[in-house]
């Protein structure tokens, strides 16, 4: 029994059963025998192999649906932006679980000795839909409220010893994305002169980001990473969690959405994070976060490989266009792009 189309990236059912038995026995159930009933490939799989597993656990035969993410032997941290499966497991255990917020239940992490990789085992949220695909007009606004409350809850937690494992964005981290963007798009200097100029000017935004109040952020808080179910947001994919200004998550959530919806999300976020009123420099920090966030994706060599069009001339990568459009808009608002 294997997920459809799966190969060596997924464990055999006997190995899977043994790993799950180890996890549930360690959770205080000494007779936690596990019977795997069904395995389904996750249709939204991205960085790591994932599957949905239905099983029975323990003497009473409790039926559970699990979401399992498998580590890989080789891993690209994207210049320190992402952690591996073991890192994400610590986020679930040490950051999310103590808050008892609407995130999937963390069952445990298993170290597969034969493959030498960790497995993250969490609750499968059934019946949800990605927030950016939801027909509910409030889905994105509620996602803004969720992350605002999350940032508020972690404002005082992040310096604790328990959260020291989280990476912290520093000046070198921010500057690296603008530098790589300039390198990747240098061949388009004649078409996008404003972009290269903005890369050079990004250094003026870094002190604003470094001086902003920090908290725990998701790191890739796009609607595609937020499951929406019956009016509740369930953020997933926490491998990019870090210590940084919370406005970065809001910038990600509202990227490329119509301005009226963006404004609603901004207002809801401010109310959720600062019930007594947000800081006066919130708009400036948010704009700086938007500049960084666009550079983060434009400066990713795995996504923005230089291309040549049919005419033989340098072409703009298709996936870069929405980031370039928003970056140009932000640059115009702050007076750095005409």
C-alpha cells in the first residue's frame, strides 16, 4: 500500500506503521498499536514529500487522519530562509502547540533510521480550502486577524530560551535578496532600469526593518499556505518561521490582491495585533516589508532563472511579473520609482 505515484521518497507500509507506533507509544499510550488503513498522496505537495494517512491507534481503535511530511537527505535552505522538516517539527512543538491556537495537532516527529530523515506527523485538517481559493469574501480578512493575534501573542515569547532555535533576519539576510535580484535581472537593465536602482536603494530600508518590533513570523504567509475551514484559519507549512517584523507576514498575505481587500486586511491586522491602537510608523514598516518580500522571491535563483524570448532577446520570467508589478508600485509610493 503506497501513495499513488510514490516511489522511494515514501516509506513502505511496514516502516510507516513502525514509525507511527513509536510516536503514539511515546505520547503516553504504551499499547498504541497502529494499523494503517489508507494512504493518499497530498495533491498540494511542494518542497517535501507529503501524504495523508488514515490509521487506527491503540486498543480502542481510535481512527485518525494524519498529515505526514517526510524529510529528504539533501535540502536547500534557500540562503537561510527555510528550515528542514526537523526545524518545522520544533516550530509545531515549541511555538504553536503551547499557544493552543487553530493549528493542526502535533503528534510528534520520528527519525527514520534507515533513511536518515525526520518525519513530521500532524493532524490532517479535513474539508478545508486554501484561503486564496475560498469563495468566502472574509477568508483573507480572517487570515489577517489570525496572524495579527499570533504576532501579538509571540511579542514577548520570542526571546525565551525555548525559541532560540528560530532563525533571526539580520542585515546580511535582507541585503542578500536585493543583491541576488540585481544579479539575476542585470541582463534586463535596459528594460527594467528602475529595478536595478531599487536594488541599490534597498539598503535604506534595512534599518527600518531591523528597528521594527520583532516577533515570531510564519515567513511565507500566503493564502495558499492557510487552510480555511468553516470560518477558521489554519496556517500550515511553518518551515520558514523566523524572528522578524510581523509586517512581513501581512505583506505576503496581501500580495497582488485588490487594494480594497488589502486595506481591509491591514485594518483587521492592526486591530488584532494592537487592540489599543497600532504604532504611528506601521505604514512605513509595512512598505519596507513589501520591498523585502518582493526581493525575497525575485532574488531566488531556483525560481528566477534568466530567460531568452523567441526573438532571442532577454525575457522577463513569467513568474516574476507579479512581483515586479508590486515592487514597482511600492517603489512609486515611497518615491523611489517614477
